[in-house]
C-alpha cells in the first residue's frame, strides 16, 4: 500500500509545558485538533541544544558527532577564524556581516555539514520521492537554485521544492517578503503562505515546515510570554496547512504528521562572559559562547590542558557542568567533582559521581557533542538562570534561552499522527520518516549508541 504523504512541522523553541498549555488554553485550535488525533510524548534534543545543531540533527537523523555542526558560534581550526551563525546582530557584526551571512546561508550546508551525513531530502529524493523544505536552515539537497535577489550570486542546493526566507524559491508562490517585520511574525507569515501554496497543489511527498517565530518571541519575553505573543500566530500558520487541504479532516486523510520542537527554553536572569575566568590563558585558547552553552578551543601551541581549564571554572556561578575527553573516556565536571564515562556493551561504563549528569539522556548527548571534530576541547553547559555573552556582548537576560544540558533546554514535545514510530530523540525523527516511506535508513543514521541513560 502506498504510504501517506508526510508533513514534518518544527515549532522552534516550544517547550512541552508550552505545548500542553496551548492545548488547555483553547487558543490553539490547529494544535488541539492534531493532538486529539495523534500520539503525544516528550523527546530529548541534542547538546548543545542550539538551533543549528538541533535542525542539523533533525534533518540528518544524527547527532553532532556525525553531522559536525557544533554550536551557534565556533572556531574553525582549518581556517583559523570564528564561524557565527547569528547569535545576535552584534555577534554577526563582530564576526563580519558578509562572512556570517555566507556561513549561515551557504557554508553550513555546503561545507560545514559533514558529507558522511545524509539529509532526509537526499535520502527521499534518491529513492524517487519529492521533498519540500520551508525556511529550515539545514536544507542540503541535490537541486541547484539561484537566489532571488540580483546582488546575491551564489547558488544553493536544496530539495526539489525549496523555499528559504524569500532568498531561494523553487516556485513563484506570491508569498510576502519573509524578513519585512520579524517581531510581528513576518517569517512565519511567509512560511504560512508557502505552505498553503504547497498543500493546495499537493506538491510534495514530504514537507519540512519550519516555524521560527515562537522561539524569537520566547527569547524576548520568556517561554510563558511567548504564549501570549506568538502562540496564536504559530497556530494560525499550522491552521493554514489544514485549511489548504479543505479542512482538518481532509488534511489528515492526505497526510501523516510529525510535529515537535527542536529544543526547549528556560528563563535567564543573569549573564556572564566566559572569557573572564580564563583570561590568563587568552593567548592559548579561543572561547566561543552564546545562549546557554560555550566551547573552549586549545590553540596549536597551547601549554594548558582542558582539565586545568575545567578546574578554573569551578565555582563560577554561570557554569554548571564542563565536559572534556581524556583518551577513550569523557569527563564531566561539576563543583570540583568528576564523572568519567564511555560507551560499553548495552549501556555505559562510568566511574565517579553519576549525579553530575542527571539530565535527560545526558551521557549520550554529551558523548556525541564531544565526538564532533569541530567542537572545542572543553564544552560548557550553563547553570540554571544564566546565559553566556556572545561575541557581540549580547544576551537574553529577562527572557528565555537554551543550549545547556538541563531538562528545560533539552526536552521537546513530539506528536505523531499516522506514523508507525514513537521517536524519543529528535535524531530519531528522520529515520522514522524514511521508514514511513519504506526507504532504507542510511548507515549514518544507524550509528550504534547505548540505550538511553541518565
């Protein structure tokens, strides 16, 4: 039997509590309808739980150890420069506007994303299906697209139906300009118009429909404030798909659905500069930080080791946990105590204080982050309520943020309708999509990892 077409809806930054509040409030009829017809659970994100890392994990069905995107901002060892995907406008200016835009729009997909990773679009279209993507930043596909703006000349390579913030469009849809008024929800309004056009024409087998405005509002107003500012707009963007099919019931007659977010968010009240407690090593290291996660890179002539840097961060109120590799082990450090761990048959081999990594799926997520060749030698997970200043000196104090190992940053709502799978990690979504279509799951998505462990 031919499987139903499938729509993947990713609501950036929506927490499980936010999703559940939306259903209870009566202010989200589209979400409520889908939830009434689906199976709901909570799932874990990756570490660091930052959008480029998370969206790459969703699109490739693999963790940072496979897809190689380490953070919102990172040190490119080969090119000896900062890569900044857009922590803030000030951070983009500090990294160089032209370079930052090139990294975010092009290099993330064409250079930084590992060639060993396979995207959902590549896997499906190689099997003869038509994939579509709207606004999702991990979009790598086989089809070449020239930009819509005359002064932008580089092509991008996406799926057969490809729409990226009005900059690349596989088809003329009449959608309004995406970036005309971001605070008022223009990005999701663009996605809504494109999604309506696609569903009206039934123009895909698989659609990745990414809605980013909820996260934008949550950064400004906090997770609770986002309910008031952005929930109705987010729900309307989902309702647009249902209406385009002729109504909610007609939509589910045609499409299976997976709906989830990429990460959670927690409130932040204080901000710290990660470079300050490590200032004496400034000539030997590069520090990259943003939101609620940071990285420290050792320069080639560094005399200091990651273990000493971790000790230097003991007692820093903004730092909860540091992570590093020592030989074939990983080491997590918190408040002067350490936990050593490594994969073992059927689980993990550990020694030390297991409570150091008492966060959801923390051993697996930490190991994957440390195994990323683009990651720093020391990874930092921020303490509750704290954010780490980006390279432009900006933060979201008084609003929401994410990136750390803590539960609020790391757990997402996940709803499935008509899919014979129950993903418990965001990395399991693309394998579930491929299985739905009867497409063989690539080996990059079947890396042997221990079962979930605390």
